[in-house]
C-alpha cells in the first residue's frame, strides 16, 4: 500500500502525529489530580487543543469524568448552555441510549433533553430551552449537573472550556462570568481549565480586578515545542514512510517555521508531497515546499489584508521589514514606512494586537503568524 502523507495541519495532533509536550502533560495532569483551575493560553495554533485532548484521555484512563466544551461557535447564553449540556452528555458513560436518556432526565433540573434521530438514524440529544426563561438558569443547571453526576459516579472531574474568550463577547458577559465564578469556587472536586488564543481577551477576563475571574486560576502560558524535538519528529515521520530527509534540512525547516508546530506540519506536508523516496530530500526541495505553502496560504492573507485600513497595513509592512538595529518609534522608521507619526503608529499597533495579528512582549512588537510575515515581505519589500 502507498504510504499516506504523515503530516497534517487541519486537525488536532494525536497518536504518532503528536510531538513532545511531555512536561506540559505531566504538569496539567498534576493540576487535574489536585482539582486546580488553570488558564492555558498561547498564540493561535500552538497546540492547546491537541495537548488538552491528550491530557483528557489520560485523565479519563485514571478514572476522571472528562468534559470538553468548545465555545468557538457560541453567540448567546442559550448556545453556551446547550454546548455545555451536550459536552456533559458526551462525557457520560451510561451504555444504552435509553439509560443515558433516563440519567439526563434525572440529572438536569430545568433543561429538558429530547432524543432525535440524525440523518443516519443515530440517536442525538437536543436540549429544549423554555421560551421566556432566563438562560443563565440553564447554565447554572449544567454547572450543578456536572457536579451532581461526578458525585453520583464517585469520580473527580475535569471540565475544559476551549476558546473561553468567546464568553467575553456575549451581551451580558460579566453576569455570566459572575455566575461561573460563584459555582466554580464551591466545586472542590472539579478542575476547570480555560483555554484561549486571544491573549488580551483572556487576560482581561482573568486579571482585571473588577472582573469576577480575577486571580481565580493558575496561568499556564503554552510555549513552543523545543526545536530539537520538532526536528527529530519531522525526520522520523519522513523515515517511517520510506523517505530520507537530511538532518540539516529538517533543522532548517523547523527554523524557517520558527518552531511553530502548525507551520512545521504544513511545510512538512508540502515537502512530503513533492519529494520522492528515491533520493535524499535537499535544501532545494525545501525551498520549493516553502513556496508551495506560501501559495496555499496566500488567499487567506489576502482576505485579511483587504479588510485592514491603510495605517494598519503600513504598520505591518514596517514590522515585517524592520532591521534588528531599527528603533521602533524613531523618526527614521516613521518616515521610511510613511507612518504619519509615532503616536499614530503606536495606536495602529495597539489595534493590531487587539485583532490578534501582532503580539507585544514588553516593548517589542512582532507579527504573530510567521508565514503572514513572509507573505508581507514578499509582496511589500521596502529597501
Ligand atoms: N504536539 C504537537 N505535535 C505535532 N503537531 C502539533 C502539536 N501541537 C500542534 N500541532 C500542529 O498544530 C496544529 C494546531 O494545533 P491545535 O489545533 O491543537 O492548536 P490550538 O492552539 O488549539 O489552535 P487554535 O488557536 O486555532 O485553537 C495541529 O493541527 C498540528 O498540525
Ligand atoms: Mg484550539
């Protein structure tokens, strides 16, 4: 059988496709065992979801009730209640559907579960919300049901809220935050894990002294995977599918991607696709793979670019082209990139950070997406 491309960038990493994160896995398992609350944050696509799903699998094997709630699509309090109720349903192990249905009916006090059949005839649970009832009551219902169920089963629990920053976007965000906080702090045997990629939104939720979540959980910034681990991972994945990637080419691949796991997978995927098993893979092949990756990611960058006001575009061009010695807000930089003035540049950068396109570390700004930066340099080089 022809080997299939062993690299993937559009779904979470798992099994053999999961690289390293040993220390992080152990630390998080320790937090879960002690029922700590944790906030995991990182830039986009650093591997938060992949990591937590691996950790949840291990916690489940240790006997924990594991509830994973993805909040990415929620637009209202009702959506939140339903997403959470569904996540709890998935986590329950009750055997036959009828039994699960009975348990759901006893566990919830206000939510009414219904069974429907999906297109393939498989049973699905829906949760009818009562018109006119405050949806916050339903959120409280699920919060307490998780506790009730884990106690009934005599299990400790872990609940993950992925893309938690979405809560901050809801109309009555601070009220929901308050409700979550008041329930969570009485749940001694449940570890709550909040995850998000919009750093400033997550920070606002947890560090603003006026907000209810202030200092209620441990901060866990997820860093990069060490380059040596990524190099060996890529090298091995090529080897196991009968292809020989030179070690130094693997090293340059990881360096070009600045150890960003998503891009390491993306470029490796392109490189695997264009390479043959007949001869070792060289630097030249890698250059082609980087070009191919850029051409595939360009449409996404173009659509982001088109929506940006001129000042933001100019600021990104400046960031992408700055030389190491340049002083960010100096007159020379402002003039070279046509940035109007230092305060205007500063304001544009602040907005870019809020939009999640740039990052600020102390006084240093950078473009978050390494390939977006390459794309800008390719299209808007400034001499
Ligand atoms: N430990 C890992 N080993 C190998 N590849 C990884 C690892 N972690 C992440 N990746 C790669 O990065 C991609 C993004 O990972 P994941 O979706 O877990 O990140 P995320 O931080 O949750 O992203 P987002 O910010 O979009 O929610 C994966 O599809 C995979 O290609
Ligand atoms: Mg994720």
